[in-house]
C-alpha cells in the first residue's frame, strides 16, 4: 500500500480554538452573559456574518476598512462583519416598520478583523453586545439600567472587585467649548492617555497642540477632580462653567447616579471618572468603562455609551441609543493568562459515567435513559477492557461520578455510586442516584 | 442643511435574518437541540469559521470546492468552513494527544456555501452535529445510542410522528458484491431515487447501466423487502447471500436494533429501510435518515451514519466514527413554511413589563431588580406618555404580564398584576408576583 499523503492539520495565527475543558469554561461565561442580558429583557438577534461591502462599509474608512475581510464571490462584493453595531444599525433601519421601540436587543456572535496577530488579540472573536434603541428620543434612565446590566453581568461571572467608570461626553465637550478649544477630538485623545502616560506628559501634549498654559492647566485640573460621585458633581457645579451642554451633562450624570441607587448597584462598584472619553465622535452622552481592580492591566473589560444617532448611514430617522460590548474572546484569554479562571478539569457536560458489563448492556442503557430523562447529562462507556481503564476515562474527562452496572446491581437494584474526586462509594437505588446527581 | 446621503439597508439573497418573534422560536429550537446533545454527554466544540484553504480543502473537489467562499488576505489563502465535519477531522488530528477517546463532541454553528440561492436553501446556515470518534475501533452500541439521540431530540422539539430510517451500508455493498456488480456507487445512486421515481423507473435505470434483467430484478426485490425490523432481518438472512460483508451488516443491524429497545425508543419511531443509501463512499456501516411523517416533502431532517476513517487527510491514525447532522436553518424555514411552528407573538424574553409613574421610578427599579434577582426576565417601560401606549408596548412584544407601579401600590405594597392575554388583574405583593411569574 502506498504511503498515505496527509496535510498537516493547523489553523491560522490569531484564531482561537480551545480544548474541551477550556471550551466548557468559555461556554459557561458566554451562557452567564446571555442569561443576564435576557433577564433584563434584551431580545436575541442574529445577523449574517457576510454582508454586502457597500452596506457594511457605508461609513468606515482608514484602519477599520483595512482590517475588514473583503472578497468577491461571483459578481458580489462581500465583507465579513467587523463588529455588531453596524449590522444593528442596518437591521434597525431595514426592519424599522416591524420593530417596537424602544428596541432592546442583545447579540452574541463572532466578528472578524484582519489585525496583526498579537498576544491576546484575535482576528475572529466573540462580542457580546446590548443596545437600547429609541425612536426620536430615549430616556436617560436607560443609561442607569445599562450600568445595572454591567454590574449584574460581572457579579454573575463571579467577580466582586470591579469598578464601572462613568462619565458624560457632554461635560467634557461643554467644558472644552467654554474654553474655546476647537479641536475637542484631539484633546479627548490626549486625556484618554492620562492613566497610561501621567499628568505631566498630558500637560505637555496639550500645550503641543496649541493650548495656552492656563487652558492646559484647567483641562488637567478638570479631569483631575476626584471624590465620590456626588462630590464630583458638586465640584463640577462649583466650576461655574457657563455652557449649556456642560450643565446638561452634569444633570444627566446626576440622574444616572440617582437611579443606579434604585437598581441596588453597590456604591463600591461604580465611580465617576472624568478622564475616560471612549474614542472620538461616536458617543454623545454617558460613557462606561469597566475595570477588574485586581487586574488593571487587562484594561476595560466592558465599555460603551450613549449615542445620538445609530443609523444615519441607512436612514434619515433619528435613532438614539445606549449600549455596551464585552469582547469575550479577549476577556476569556486574559483571565486565563492571569490565572483567574483556575484549572477546570471538567472536559464534558457529563455528570456520571455508566459502566456496563458485557452481560448487562441493556440494563445499563435503561439506567442511562432514566438518568437522562431526569435532565442529567450521562455517558455510557461502551468500549470493552479492564475496569481501571474505564474509571480512568471518567477521571480524564473530569466526570464527577461513575457507576458500574454488574449482575448484582441489576438483581438487587442497588448501585454503588462512586464519587470520582473522593473515591467514596454510596449504595443507592436509581431514584437516589438521580437525587444525588441533581443536588 | 444638506440632504443626508443614505445607503439602502439590505442583505444578500440566500442569507437568513429573522425578526424578534421568529428569532425567539429559532433560538428555542437551537437550545433544545443543544440541551439534548449535552444530556448524552457530548462535549461542546467551537472551531474557527475561517481556515487555511490548503487544510480545509485537502480532500474536496468538484461541487463543494466551487461553493466554498475562498479568498486572500495578505499572503494567506483562506476559506470559510462549508461543514462541521472537515473541521472536526482537522481538530481531532491536530489535538489528538490532548483528547480522550472515544471523543464525543457536538458542534452547533454556521457554515457557508455559495450555492445558487433557492427557496429554503441558504448560503449561510446552522448545522447541529454530533459525532463519536473512536481510536482504532468503536463499538456498534454507539450506533444505537446515536439513534436514541435523534429520537430524544425530535421528541424534545415537540414531534411525535416521525420515523428514523435505518440501514447498513455493508448489507447493500455485500449484496452487490455477491451479484458481481462493480459500480456499487452508481447502483446506490439509483436506489436512492426509489421513493422519487418509483420501482419501474429504477429497474430501467439499473438495466441502462448494464445489469442483467435478473440482477436488476434481484436488486429491486432486495430493496423492496418490507416489514418490522426483525422481519426484515429474517428475510435478509433467508436470501442466503454468501458474502461476509453482507452477513456482518445484518449482524450489526440486528445488534443496533436490540440496543434501541433498551434505550426505550418506541418501535413506531424507527424502521429499517433498505432503500436509503446516503450518498456515495463516506459511510461504511449504519446509516440514518429522519422523516417527519406529516411533512414527508421536507425530506430527511436529520441524517448521518458510521464511517471507518474520519481524518485520513490529516493523520495516518485510524479514527472510526458515527455521527449525525441537523441542518437547523433549513429545518426551521421549512417548518415555518409548513405552518408547524404556529404564530408565536412573543418577541422578547421578558415575562413582565413594569410601568413606573413619574414619581415612582425608583420603586419601579427596585421592583425590577427583585424580580430579576429571582431569575425572571423583566423589562421597565421608561418612556413617558399615556398609559394605553405603555400597555400596548407589552402587547406588541407579547410580554405576558404587566404591572403599574403607582403611589398607591408603593404605599400598600400590593400591585395589580395584569395578565395581558386575558386582561385579568390579580392583587399581589412582590413575593406573590414572583411566584406567579415562576409558575
């Protein structure tokens, strides 16, 4: 026989693929996020991964466009989606007449960006997004609810020590306007680096783009205002900046903070931070970032904000919204790297391994069927071989319980349920086994 | 102000996108399939949607290769996966040393095929696959378990009247061998059409490829054997065909049937059908097709079978397996077209709409938080306006309950829980509301 030709099995760099035990942990996180989003009444959405380039790239230019996977098939110019926001804008515009507003949707799915691969950055990754889209107007209470979703999500993921940083772009923009600063975008970009490069460097950069010493100092002083949420609001009011947008921003921020209390979000889990600006012109009101305090180097694990107009590329209707996104693939990867996720050995949903003997196969299948009918994941070991090898299979997969179905067991109806972690065996009938596994 | 330029929002033909109420039904089906697969101990897997063309297309030629979305990004020759089987073969070969065998995995995800779009065929669609992969050998009991999974899945999806058709390729191949028929593939292809074109036409086609009258008659007589599973097996044995593969096939089929009983699959839900052949050379043993008896025109809704060697393109290791696939997008579409899914009006996960008055916003948020903490999906109506409009929002989304949080309610702690379907109102405290919603 000729030697078989094989292609070396491999995947592309920058693509995530997990082994079973890791996949179980990843899926658990995804499921937790999904469940939390649904508890807040967000509607699941699913859009095509491939869209028309002309539609998907209606706005994008520069860096984004370069990263997009774009190709032709037949006469069609196609692109893989690079986020879930553009498809949402397209969806809401396209189906406007068939949707009920405010439209609250969540979308968990893969997006694609042909970035240079680097540690912790992926070319294909999961985003978990929620957005609330209003028609013409949208109450600011929604901004507080979004913060409550962030809180509930990270609590449900098992975190306690995290801070949701809160700001409002109107405060920033109004303040800059009052100083007569024209290039707000540039100033915002510099402020955004406060944490990274420090106050002195920020001052220098501000002056380098033409701010006077006085204005640069005011900006740094302004973003340096610290304290409790209410203290910060008081301090902002005390600046007596005469600018309507500035005042509006403070009012909105105060409203959001008042409602957060009613949502029972503990005051230790959020803070006003005037240094966060979230990019350039997309956001127009409330903005969020979320920091795991024990792992600050991970950066923001959940960000978003309020925008005036979701879909101006697809409709003349005004659709204001507020939303957030969790980059799950990156978050998972970084938590695993940081050792936060622990070492899970469970590499299967199975709760029990049922081990038949040759002559008891039928009874073992019946047992498995009963256990499964009770909603418990059960696996049967069909291979023949030594009993040790069978238990070792349960052990390798991290299946918590195993039971041997021998002739004695079949005759008496009493089975030895082995706890694989402790080695303890309990003698139980089928009903008790089911109760034990459910507990 | 200049007139705003907008791009008409639309998606490509052949791509499925659902409105919220439909998406809820689709997700429910997906969740049911996933849960059933997990109950049988299948491990979740997720592989990249983009792979190296050289790896993904190691074997494929002809029609498949033409349908693949293949493109370049930088120096890379990439392709979107067109099924979940090739990625499984690649995954198992690549991670062989880190997996435990038999390896049972499920994979639910989108695949891509640039087919000519036609009614009910999609270019991007969900497949829901399970496979059990052995190393070197794999017990035939697994083939019975797979049939049990099919049964449990369609039961869980709400079907009663369906038939899982069962056959074994060794019986077919052995029988043809005994007649000295060389071109088995061609004969299989013709037999596969029995249901569509009828016995006379099949006879003609068989003769047209060179079978003698006698052999063509034998073939038709053979695939025409009908009866209960055991009768068919008896009739097959009575043919006294002297061919080892034929006998082996009958033994395997009998074994599978014996075990199906132990899995408690009702005899009305499966049948041996010697006319099913499932394509050409991939399958080597047991094969399955599943028919919804009230909607036979939909064709097989779940198919699969046993194969000798999963991954010969990627490894010299022998990896026999057995698996099935449900094409969920197509199944969903066809069930909806057939009117099987009914008209679901529920377009949100929310179980209750909480309606605050202006002065009770905080109390409404607190109520929502309590309900959500009990795991119940709740939504708050933040927009101001007439009460009728608020109830109409609940109605449009199909939210089953609504409650107004007025000052009286806040003072007494007793709320009127309105059943949106009947209009009935029950006066309940928060605890009772939660109990009612959980029930």
